[in-house]
């Protein structure tokens, strides 16, 4: 006759757990859809004001400097050709003149279109980023507790689920701040690198400084890839949470049925949550390691 009481208590804890998980999902969905992580390159900060400043600095200040470097490079090449003339007492070969002309046209194009080049690189990685997260339904599926049958037997499991939810919300709040700070720093770094991109691209022509230009491209790709790693981490967390909860199948809902190891399961949840924050903070370092930086 007291079955209704057991169901009511279990439902109470289950409702708390579902509300907490829904709150966590809402936080992660909000930060995942933030423009600093997955927005278009010309609106990473939600508007065009910062981007306009980037284009102004790029066109009015940096391109003239890069063109000066290119002019210096052309002068160096002419000196090398003249030295070969002095050494052999012959006129320069036609191929040297043609090579010098093609060299100038190519690097002039790289300098003038450097902003479009880095934008295209960003768009490639951003396309991967936006395709990872399927939307709020992805989190809803991971946190679906509708299969739990409230009863006297599942009161303990439902209470443990509520505790899991509380941990997730606490960790999620910290992760939300960390993710925003890291993503904003990444967006600002991308803009700074884009504004000054003509300089390292112009250095690709020097044999002595070519590695600097190659290093810039690798670093830019790494910074762009960091957003993809952050998105993957946020998408994977609820599934990692279910896997370390001590259940083989059924996700978090199976916790209510006692298919876990109690306190050890809770400690595992704490560990994976701390790892989650660590992964968000280390996304930039991981992207550099992936690209061999």
C-alpha cells in the first residue's frame, strides 16, 4: 500500500536529477553555440567591429611593411644574379629573369590576399567544428532518464543520479567560464595572427626565414583546430560521464537500477569532470601536438 510513497520519493530525486542535467546541457549548448568557438571568421565576437579593426590594420599598416620585405627580397635576388654575372662574365639566363618575375607575382599575391588565405584555412577547421555538435538533442539523449522506473528499489539510484547531476552542474559552471575564457583568447589570437599574416607569408621567400612562415601557418592551423577540440570535448563529456558511472549499458539511467559501484562511481564522475575542465584548458596545446608544433 506504500508503493506510491516509494515512487514519490524516487520521482522527487529523479526530477531533481533530470533538472540538473538539463541545466548542464543548456550551459554546454550555450557555450558550444558561442560565436567565439564556432562563428564565422568575420564575426567571432558577435559583430563586425573587431573584424573591421583587423582589416584596417592589415591593409593600412602591415601590407606596406610586407611589401617592403618583398622589395628587399627582390634586391637580394638581383644581387645574387649580378654575382653570377661577375663570376662567369656572361649575361643572366632568361630563366633567372623569368623566375624573378614569377617570384614577385607569387609573393605579391600572397601578401595582398593573406587575409583571404587565413580566412579559408579557418573556414576548413570551422566546418569540422560546426559538424561535431548535433544540437541540444545530443545532450538530451545522453541525459535521458525516462527509462527509469521509480520505486522503492530505485530510490538510492535516483538519489545518486541527483548527486551526479549536482556535480555536473558545479563542474559545468566552472567549465562554462573556462570555455568562454579559452575561446575568447583563441578568437583574439586568430584575429591578431590574421592582421599580421602578410609579414610571415612574405618571409617564405627567404631560405633563411622560410621556416618562420611555415611555422606561422602551422600555428594558425593549430589555433583554429583548438576550437574543434573544444567542441569535441563538450560533445563527448556526457557520454564519458555515463561510461565511468560503473554501468555497461543504458547510460546514466542504469545508475538508478543499481548497476554501478556506489561511492567509487561518484569518485569516477568527479575525476572525469576534472579531466573535462583540464581538456578544455589544454585544447590549444593538444592542437599544436596534433600538428607537430
